[in-house]
C-alpha cells in the first residue's frame, strides 16, 4: 500500500513538471496553431537565467522568478515579431523556423556560457521534506505541484476573464472579423507568444534545482510537453492539466513495472494511435468543422 | 536553354529538365580523376549517400507534401540490413558455435535468432534493405493516410515512430548490438568485386546509385502518378472529388521514398563500415530536413546538392570544435532565413537568377516577347 501511494505521489510530481512545461506550449499551439519546437530552448533559457541570477547577482531562485519570466518573455516577443509573424499562412514552415531558432539559441548558449553542466541551488526554505499521506516527500516537489496548479489558474483567468484573453479568443474564432472590430491581431499574437515563452522560462527555472542545466536540456522537455498537449487536446487548458497528470502517472507506473525505455516507447505508441483516431485530443468535445 | 528554341517540343523540354541532373552526375563521376586521395574520396562518398537520403525526403516532402520527420528510420533499417549481412560474413574470431556475431556472444545468446538467419544471403539482405523500409512505410502510410491524417500530425507520427524503433534497437542489445550498433564488418563483395570503404569501387558504386535514384525519382515526378501526387500536395480534397484514391497515391510515394532511403542506408553502412542507432536518430532525421529545405525541397537536384554542400561544409569544419559550434549557429540562422525568404531553397534562387539572365540576353537581342511568354509562373 505504501508503495502504491509512493507511486501515485511520484506520478503527481512528474505530472506537475510536465504541466509546467506544457502550459506555455499549449497556449501557443492552441491559440496560434504554431508548433513551437523552440519551446525546449525557452525552458533551457529559463534554467540558465536562474543560474545567472544566482551566480552573478546573488539572487535566490524564488526572488528571480519574476525577472526570469520577463526576460524569456522578451525573447519570445522578439522571435514572434521578427520570425513567426512572417509565416502567417504556412503552419508547416513554422515547425521548421522554430526549430532553426531553437538551434540558434542552443548554440548561442553553448558558445557564450559553455556546454558544461551547471547547477542551481534549492531554495533553502524548501530544502527539507514533509509528510504527505504518511510518505516523506521533498518540500520542493510539493511546492512545484502547488505552483503548477497556481500558474494554470492564472492562465485560465487570463484567457477567460481579461480583455486580452477575450481578444485572443475572438481572434481564434475568426481573425478577420476580430480585426474588423479593431482588435490588433498582431499585437495580441506577439503578447500570447511572449506569455507562452515566459511560462516555459519559469518552468525551466523551477526544474533547474532538480536536474542539471545544460544547453541541450530542452530537447527532452519539448517532446514530453508536446505529448501532453496532443493528449489533452488543442485549445483545452483543462485537458492539458488532466493529460499532464495522466502521462505523469502512466510513465511513473510503467517505469516502475518495466523500465524507462519500455515506458517511453509505450507512451509514444499510445500517442501515435491517439493522433490517428482522435486528433482533437482526449478532452475536447467535437465541434463544428 | 529551352527558351531559345521557339515551339520547344516535349522531348526538348524533357532534355532541358534533365540537364542539371545529368551535369551534376557527370561531375560526381568525374571527381575521382581530380581527387587523388582515398580518404577524401571516402568522405565525399559519405556526403553523396546523404544526398540520396535527402532526395528521398524531397520526393515525399517537396512533391508529396508529406513532411516525414522520421526519414532516417528507413535509412537506418537499410543500414542495419546491410550490416547484418556483412556481420555474418566476418571471419569468426570471438564467436561461438555457428559463427555468432561477437556482441551476441558477449550477451550470452546461444543461437542465431531466426530473423538473423536469412541474412546469411547477401541477395536477401539487399532485397530486405529496400523492401523492409518500403513495407514499414507502406504500413505506416496506410495507418495514417487511410485515416486522413495530414500536415503537422504526419510529422509527429513519423517522428514518434522512428523514436520508438530507435529505443527498441538500443534496448534489445543482445540482438542488435544496442547502443554500439553493429561494428567490425566484412567487406561487401558482389560478383567478385570487393568494395573497400576507401576504394574507388565503392565510390563508383555510390555514384551509380546517385544517378539511379535521381533518375527513378525524376521519372516518378514526370509520371502520371507523380503528377497526381503533386496535385494532392496542392489541393487534397479537389483531387479526392475527382475520384482518385488519395491515400493510395500518398502511400505509394511514401513507400518509394522509404525504399530510396533504404538504399542510401545500405550504402552508408558500406562507406562507414558500421551501423549505429544514430543512423535512425532524431538528429540525423532533422538534419535531412534542413538539407532538403536549404537545397530546395521541390527540386531533386537541389535537395541532393543541399545535402552534399551543407554536410560537406559541416564535415570540413568539424576538425575544430569551436568552428563546428559556430557553424551550427550559422547553419541555424541560414536555415531560418531560407524558411522565411526562400521557400524553394537555393534551387529556387538559382531558377530565378537563371531566368533573369535568359531574359536579359533576349532583351539584348531584341526578342523580349518570346522569352517572357514561355517562362512558367513560379509563385
């Protein structure tokens, strides 16, 4: 029984990291239809920003979260403005362009900071462990769980309860009609992309104490995050949350029963089958085409 | 120079379209005369093989509109087919009973697995190197295109499938050599000719395959099926309304492209003298997309040259780590610029420049009207 609960908690922990990373991707993909292959690099930038703030400015991880969000969001804004907005009606080409951007970011970091592994310290206040359902869990993992849920809530509010969110939803429904009502689609898109990038940066900063920071750390994340978004369904934030935790529990569980490789392969195959039969994701109601 | 000839007939146009292809192949065949260095020749052969792989992607992506991010899967399967046959031809050194490959002995495998058995025959291996990738692609294509999966989702499925196969190969160490791949191979020998990786024979073998695959791909794009495939790329549902079985054509071009990639994979094993899971890795697979985009996805010769030039450049710079890193950065930037401003790649640029020159010449000789009338629309 203890082992079972431990598995559940491990799954929740994996799931909350997945949610953190996937949330930004989900916003960008769901609202702009852009498959952002540079997403992993935004995560990496966030992790490096955490390291830079800590090493050169002496800021703790928690204190630097807001600046990290802003820095990575600024990167996102520039990339949307000067690369992606030129590719309006070529969705396949955005995959290529964002991938190229990702390579550039990765190389730029490798050339400037070097490719050796960097480490970010756990915030001292969260470095102990606490009891959850009779199991000792690191406080930081609990913190991550809470933050991921909070960020999801903030994003939901932003999308559904603010003027910017309403404009974005109007553009998603019909860009030209929205534009004729005076909504500046370009500006909203740029802001959306920047927000998604900022979220990725936060995710990178938050996972940086758990994993080592390296220029190519993003590659694994982008694949996982993508699977979450596909499983959850485009344009469904709640679906993203559900699928993040489902995938977390699933990969935790299979890895426990088999091994990591088998877990990865099975999850990938499941996704392939899912795309074939339910490309709109598990949690989206079928809407008028 | 088609536009110089008034009323150019179909045959003349065909020759004009074939000209770049034949010129490039002529250069490929002439290269050993100029390059008197076996080591360099082996390197060039390697780039040529990658060129074939890129042509195969150009066929499915540029002409079929199917962006296969797992093109290296077919390449890797071909490569392993050849490596398995060549491994079984080695003189047993470490091997146990019935000439088991060395890595199987290390992994305590007692008997040769059933799926290795037929690879004792080289003919079978070569056939398998073409047919297995084609069949796998056909099955995957059937799975996707019968369900009308399009666009981005095709890319995700192909990429994910390749990663799964890659994981399985690495995981099943005792049957596949795992992470190390299959190394220490015998030389390929066909009709008494031994293909040493650093010999001229291998180079010419590769060159012949370049010519062959370019011609096959060219013939396909000019065939009726090829035209329908291009029509599907441009407007899928319109072609469907005409009563064509869209999925069937997509499956066919997907499988043909996989077979050519399989051929490239087999050659790669001969040139590199090993097979490795990286041959069906994400890195290579995405690089092929870059080469294809830079060279020009809708031009077979362009895609081929894109691979040879970019991979060659990368190879030349890889002597120094700092150079290579900078080059990768430049490569990323170049790639983004090509995607943004040159959707048809360098081949498209060459076409524009060529037309401009022809028009200038005609303008100079006072034959403007004829020239402009014959240039095809290219937007």
